[in-house]
C-alpha cells in the first residue's frame, strides 16, 4: 500500500501575486486485493486516540492496530473497485491530515475491502496520523 499527498497551488492571473495552498490531493494505491466484485473504501478517522486513560501520549500517533473504529468516528473519503488498484480524493488543508465537510478534521486514514454482500475486511491503517504535531510529546 502506498499513500501520496500533493498540495494544490491556487494562483491568480497576475504573475506578481503570491499563490495560495489549495486542497490536498491524496492518492492511495495497493497491490492486493485486485479481485473483481471487491470495493475498497477509504475512511478518515475524525478522532485522535493519542492518549492513554490517564491523559499521557501513548506513542505519538493518533491511531494504532486494534483500536475500535465505530461509524461515529469514520467518514467515507473515497471508494473504488479493488481491480483499479488506486483511489484519489481531495481534502481541504487543516489541522492534522486535512478537513472534510464543514471543517471536520481528519486525524488518520484507514481502508477496508468490501465484498458484494457488504462484508468487509479488518481496517488497514494507511496513515496513523501524528498526535505530537499539535501536542507536546516527550
């Protein structure tokens, strides 16, 4: 799996003007699965799980394996047939990895493979996000 981020430049018609940063264009590619009838769905995780029960940073990331991800903390970013091998989407620049909708921050990115019955694989972490970007960590 490979995740690539590209910042879009927004420039005016006057060459003397300074360009601004536009959306982040994100592309996720994979080697498997490439099975016909399987769909890859990419989700943004809207909560950063960076602290333990006592409020101390865990490991500097917002997400790690075996973290429960109920629907209330996931937002669908993109979906494509697995046979395509890649999917691209846009996010507005913002805190952490970007923002979607009405400024909802995305802290981590996960994906899962869905079959035609709607059953899905476990979520694979494409980007765990950095808890320590916005918070001081030891």
